[in-house]
């Protein structure tokens, strides 16, 4: 058998290129290639974050993601994963988008474009939500920060920033929200890091001017961090292991990074790449846009009923469709599953019943660093969605047994 491989990435979408790179790293570790040709002729220049120089200096394996040159891994995905579960790690998430929504009609506008109930927010509170697209799918899943009654910050997925901006501008016109005024895309002006893990807040506390260790989940405050005034410090996280996010202007990024590491080195702080970010979120059952949710999946199908709030008077896009799905059901349901036979599920693998009939598709999958078994998520016909239901993941045309479970996969 030939040991020469040709891998081409330039024709893939951003999230697909990312997972292709993860697959490549796995293949390199598992096989002895005589020749390996990688075609990565991306037809545009990759953007950098304010921290890119530090990642390269620290030996990161870099790859394109959402148009950015991003670190995929440093010391190895499993090592980085366990660092966040047991200690503390820092992620560069400056590729995420940030969009301001302001003015007296800001709340009414956000009630129209987002699935959750924005009226329940108060100053300093964050809300996870989704933006319906008017066709039964999701434009993006987002975080909404309420600064005050007329000022909101939306944090959006990097690969969707341009699409989200166009969607908001198009809908904002009916509410008198003008691009560059009440709507402002600040994505290229803000640096963001996430410090995650059980020791994260101990580290961050040492660089803050006020007590922050008592912050509640999904809240934020403006405070001085690393000597930077009016930084935004929030407690959301995409890992399930606790911690925070810190937002500063690009010009303050170096000061934040260097101050954080001057303290963090005493706690064993490590750099964490996007590879471990994916395995960490998957163990918690968190959705990933482009894999688990997209322009064709509704919040109800995706098991996001808890962020689909439709009080009387909320004129949200796709309201009638969502009400119908909540009342009458859906043709597929989002589930979590755990392998009961040896195998690693991957995005796109078919899901079958015990008789071999195809009943759905895997949207995310990995070998859990914590559990040491294959775990995944995907969509199946509703009658196969109950916990403990036996299913099969079709891996290289062979059915490998699994069972439906409740997420999260691990408790931390």
C-alpha cells in the first residue's frame, strides 16, 4: 500500500478546515507517512489576533480558522484538555465578533432577532440566545450582554461575524437602527481571552482591582484588569470548568497578556488551543455552530427550547414556526450518545438503529479525554431519542454500538 498522501483543505469551509486539521494531526500521530503533501492554498490572507505573535513564539501548531491564523494545539490536545479540567488554561478568542446595539429601541429590536427573552435581562447580566433566520434555521448562536437599558453587546461566532452583521443591519432598518450609529461592528477593535479551569479565578483575582471571585454564572462587570480600566470581565465559558473572559481594546492586549502570565506561571497556567476547546465543549454537550446547529436547524430541533422564550408580545422572527414545533413536535431531535463498543464517532458519520436502518447523523464526536470512551452528538428520529436507547454509529461502513445519554457527559 502506498504511503504517500495528498490532503487538500482550501475548498473547505472554515469549521471544516479546522476539523480537517485536527484529523490530520491525529493521522500524523497514528501513521508513518513516507510522503505527505498538504494543499492549503487559502485564497485570502489570514487575519491575526493581538496575541498571534505569542502563540508562534510558544510553538503552537497554527492553522486557518474563520479567516484567522489560530493556535490549534500547544502541548497536545489531551494534555491541554486535562490542564483546564484540573488547573487553568488561557485561550485566545479574539477571533470572536463583537457588535454593539444601542438606542431606545435596542431591546425591542433584540426581541425581534433573538429567540430568548431579552426583557428578562438586567444590567450586568448575560444571555445565551440564537438568531432565527426566517426559514426555520439559525443565523448564529450568540451571547447578549446588557450594559444598560439602551446598550447591549452581542458576542458572535467568528465564522459568522459578517453574516450576522448583514442580518442585523437588514432587520435594524425597520427599527431605525443605523449601521455605524445604533449598530456598530467592533469586531476588529477588541481583544478577548478566556481563562478557564478551577484555578482560573485565583489567577485573575491577582490582576484585578476589586474582588471578582464571587461573580455569578452568566454575569459580567466593567472593572480594572491588569491595569486596564473599564475592561469587561464575564463569567460564561465554553468548557464547563469555570473561569472568565476578559475583553480589552487591541492596544491594551500586550499589557493584559504579559500581566496575566506574570501571575499565571505561578499556578501552572498553560496555553490552550482550539483543539482542546472543542473536546472540552463536547464533554459538556455545548453546541458548535456549523456542526450541531446551522442555517437548517431550528432551536427546538437542536434541544435549545430553554433559550426559545416566546412570551406574549415578543414578535420574534420564525415565531409561528417555533410555536408549531413546540406544540406538534419535530421530525428529528438532537441527542448525546456514548459509545458502548470501541470506536470514535466523527462529524458526518451515519447513525443507525439495531437493524441497520439509517436514523440520523453525527454532528460532533471525539474520544473523551476524561472518560476514555467515544462520545458524540447528532440528530436522530424522535422515537430513538430517549436515554439508554441503543443505536449504532456507522464507522467505515461498520456499525459500532452506542447508547443515547443525557449531556453533559462529565460532571466537573
